[in-house]
């Protein structure tokens, strides 16, 4: 009889792992524990189509509920794992139950990064990580004329675009000197800054925050210079942190993410981890990486499933990401960190161009704006020496 596999985390990675295990022939007991009431669902549309009301919750589901029953996957919703007894190979749940495991897989994802500000706990201050979060934001937008967004990363700018399309007054407050600075070049930042300014967004860069104002409910954001940005709703969009505390408290090795090898195995041979909560060494990039993306969640889960089924795997992906803002699609292939040169092809004025990132003359990443062909080709040629004609002209 095959050992029981317990998966903690019913997001994209956890659901993919369960599916891949059954698809690969695993016939043993398989449990999927999730802390939300919904079946596993897609998260990228939360800040876009779901927030805009273009799709309902069921439109986000990765699989219909019947899928789990048909495939004999015991999906346990509304349940939180609170501790791991590695010696006994048991996991303790918040409701007092315990589950035994032969192999345990952590697919716990991320949490919204905390924001140590006075007033951050007021009514009307929200984060965006789940369906429940977006439901609260939608309700807030119905009753509000203005929203202030703290953070000009993907989530902050995507919500800004949706809120503006709904006719709201939108302010975006960013401590850095350009939007999305952590992940894109100055050319891409400048393009999106101009895009949002042209749409009427109040974009404030290099701006610190002193506090969130209001009595019981938020009324505005006080800036470091003393100015107050009026707002009836405030979104904290300052990034995410790996949900690795369960691993850390059980003594597993963590470093801003659960440390895993190329098979997804942690420092405990009986415990694996997949998705946004993990950190692994990439031979491709010659460094340790943690990725927050659908691609990583799916592909790392598939690799871990192969390993759990007895196959030799060494996961080292070419990552890719995307962001939709208004009618503009940004697609990113590769990781640009450490680049020493860039090449811009096409014109930002035409809303169709790409930026190639080079290191020591080799292509390491490409940001494509409304240029899907360059994105798809980039995923094939990253790592090659840069030359004219390697990617298409705009």
C-alpha cells in the first residue's frame, strides 16, 4: 500500500501537485488541506477581472468540485495546519484534529507584507491576497469615491487601473523613484508611469507615509511631508512574504522561503515544498531564487510529483510572468536581476515594444509590452549571445 500524502495549501501549486500525482499513477490516500472555503482557484485575475466584476468566483476555480471526488482527492477546506510533529509524522490542525502522513508537501504560498503604520488597522484599510480580500475591496469601492494605493508594484497598478475604469479617484503612493522598480528597467517603469498619469492617476513617487488618518474609518493618508491624500479606501500593496512559519517552527531550513532542492525536497526527507513559499538554487541563474508566479507554482508542483513518484528530477525553470493594466499587457520572460545592459526595440509611443536585458553579452530576460511574439520567442532563446535578429523587430 502506498504511503499517504498530505498537501498543506490548496492554491495553484497544491492543486497541481494533487492532479499530477493522480495523473502519474499515485493511488494511495491523498489529502489537500486549504484554509479557505473555496475550491482551489486562480489568483492572478483577482486584481483584474474578478475585481472588475467580469468573472465570478466560480470562474476562478481551477477544477470543479466534482474533480476532487472523482479523483479520490480528499479536499479539506476551511482548515488551517498549525504544527508539524516530524518525529511522529503527524500534522496538527487548528480544529484539534491530527493527520498522519507518509510524505508531507507544503504549498502554503505567501502572505501580504505587513505595513508598520499608525492607523493601518482602521476600517477601510485592505490587502489583496484572496477572494475574500477582493470582495471587501469591491464592497469598499461601491461605497467610496476615492482610493489610495500604497505601493506601485503589479498589484497596486492593476488595482489602480480597475478602480480608475470604475470612475474612482485614484492615488498611488510609492517610496521608490519609479514604479515596479524591483522587477523592470527604467524604460518600462517610465512607460507605465506615463500610462497611469495619462489616465488620471495621482502617482506620487519617492513619497514616504507617516500614518493613515481617520477615526474608526479611514479618511486619508498622511504623507511624510505633512500633506494628506484623501481616501475612503486604502489598499496596502507592498509585496508579499513567504508563508514559511510552519516549516520554520518545525525546524526545517528556511531563508525567506522554505529551502528545497531540485526535487522539491526540504531538509527533511519526508517533507517537500512547492510554489511561492519555496526557495531553491538555480543553476541557470547561479543563485538562490524565490519566485511568485503561476508558472513556478505549476511547474515546480509537477516536478515534485515526479519525485514523489520515484523519478529523478532537477527543477531549474525559465520563469515567466505577466501583468494586465488597462488594455496593456506586460509579459516578462526570465529574471533581469544583475543585468548590465539593455536594448529597447520598438517605440513606447506606439504602445508596442520590448526591452532585452543583457549580462556579459547574453540575453537573460525580456519585458514585452503588447508584443506577445517577442515574449514567446524570448522564452526559447534566453541564454544565447545577443545579436541583431535574435528577437523580432517591432
